[in-house]
C-alpha cells in the first residue's frame, strides 16, 4: 500500500513542525556544547598546572573513535568526524586563551 500523496498544506505543516523541533534540538545542542566547554576549561587549567600541551592527538583520536562507534546514523561517520574536528579546534583555542602568553 502506497502512502497518499502529500498536499501543499501537509508539506507546510511538516516544514513548520520539523523546523520547530530543530529549533528545540539546537537549543539543547547549545546547552550541551556549553557544558562541554566548561569541562574543557577545567581540563585546560589542569593541563596548565601539569605543563602539558593543549593539543593531544591521541585523545582526539579517542574522541573520534568514541563518537563514530556510537553513531547509528543517518549522519555519516566522516561528517561526524568533521563536526568534532571543528568542536575540538574551538575548544583548543579556548584552552590556549586561558594560558598565560609564556605558557602557550
């Protein structure tokens, strides 16, 4: 049995409903990114005390492995990795700004 065709009214309703849901999800994503950022700030302070580098390639690979292992789609792993590359680039920048100029 094939579904009945979508009317223009159905399409408008579908767009409006899904856009409202996306707006809600985006707010949740922002909240989660800010929560992650607070943790990264703590990590940055710890790295400063320990004298370790801001960028840790092994840790970043572990993050990529973690998110792609738990990815059930439909977003491709490669796209998810690019998103996380950007997130981590911004987090490294924040950690770098936390350090004194002679500690970078």
